C-alpha cells in the first residue's frame, strides 16, 4: 500500500498533465508585465472573484501580508478576525512586524463569527485611548475550524456592518474553491464584496507554488509595490502560473471527491473507540477529531504508513486531497482502528 498522506492538502504533487502544462508554458519577464501566462492567470482570477484586477504572488501568506499592509495604517490600527485564523496562528507575527497591526481575536463556532460579534468588538469611534478598528478579515473555508463554510448571508452581514462602520474587509480564500464546490455558491458571490480577496493554488487545487489576490485596480497597483519591496516579484513566473491555470481548469470540480472522502473518513473515525467527532460538522475536506492521546495516535499511524497531524495533546487533523483516493481512506481507517483498538 502506498503511503497515505493526510497531513494537509498542501502535500499534493503536480499531476503529469500539470507538469506538462508547466513545461510548455509561454513565459516572459513578470516584473515588466511581459509574462503572458501570468497575465492570463491574473485576468482569470480577477473575473472569478468579481474584481477589477489581480496579482500573482508566491504564497497565500504573502497575500494576507500585503492585503493587511494595504488596509492598515501603522500606528495602532486593529484587525478583527477569528482567534484561530491563519494570520493569528501561522504567519510568524507578520501583521505586527510588517503592518504594525494589532489583532483582535473573535470567537465563533467552527471559525465563523457574525456581524453582532464584530459590532461588539469594535472600538469606540474617536477614542484616542483605544486602537482604531480598521479591518475585518474572514477565512473561507475555516482551516482550524475544520473546513467549515461561511454561509453567504453571514458574510453579507459582516460586510454590511463593515461598510456602515467604515471598515475595510479582506477575504482569506485559501480554500475558497472548496466552499464553492460544496455549497454551489459562485466564487464572486463570496468574494466580490471584499476590498481584497485571494485564492491559493497549492492546497486542494494541487499546484506546487502560488496564490493570486484580487481587488480594485488601484489597490492591486499598490500591492505590486509591496510585492517588489518584500521580495515577491519574479521573472519567468509563467512556469508556475501555468500550474494555477491548469488547476482552475481541471481540479476544481474534482474537489467534490475530496469532500466525499473526508465524510467517509469522518464517519469511519466516529465509530472507533475513544474518538470524539460529529461527522455532520465535516463540510469540505478537513477532519478534526479528539482522542485521549493525539501524539501517540499520530505516531502509531505513521508506523502504519498513514500521516496525520497532532494539533495539540488531544486533537488530530486529517485533510483529504487529490493524492488520496478512497482506498487510501479505507487504509487510514484500518490503521486508526488498529491503533485505537
């Protein structure tokens, strides 16, 4: 049996067809706006997300970093986001270091908060003693929330409040296409109301490198400045942009297979002794479950050729993707049953 890597959907390898697309990509100097494949990808993403323009970037973390710098004025501005959001947990303090931003962590089941939660957290307008509430950031789907989908009406409520209170709004769409496929809601409906929004090609879409951020032409022009400043400007980037184009063309609808595999995994795990998991909470491709000793389980699974990740002493995360088929899920369940039995 081939190893089953459920550590993350970032573990995917380019398919042979994607490698071929990369090898034959037309390229040019991206910094001079002369790479036709990068330009095509940017146009595709801008249209997909309902914005005027887009910018190809090396990573989703850089998308968040540049977006925060566009929206936040150094000197005490505050970003409101879920306490388990990626900029809080996994970006090495970048918002503080790069943008001088304070982060106001919000609560919400499954990584989702609502307009009332934002309203309650806003600083009083004009209070010189308090940070200035400046930006609200939404993560679709929620990573540490277990791949939960923000309902469109919840997003619209948060955006309406942001506009009414003079806040900017940013969408971390690392797994946006998972939400699109699972819900049937178009990407532009989720993303178009935000000032900035981005998608990642290296997660469920299976590309090796890259993300793309969209916004107004004015904001994207300014984003280019930070891309250059922070070392994200590239040269013949069409080789990797081609993977993103291929992913959008061939790897979006198949995300439904990952979701079905995640549900099968969740249902099987929930039947095992010592596992705490409600399969009904698994909406896309992320399964988070509790066991008495997460590191011990992960180590036992690794010995059986199955890789998952221990989030802490009791929680384990497994993420389905295009490199794991149903046979891999079945093998993971047999290994988990042996380890927990």
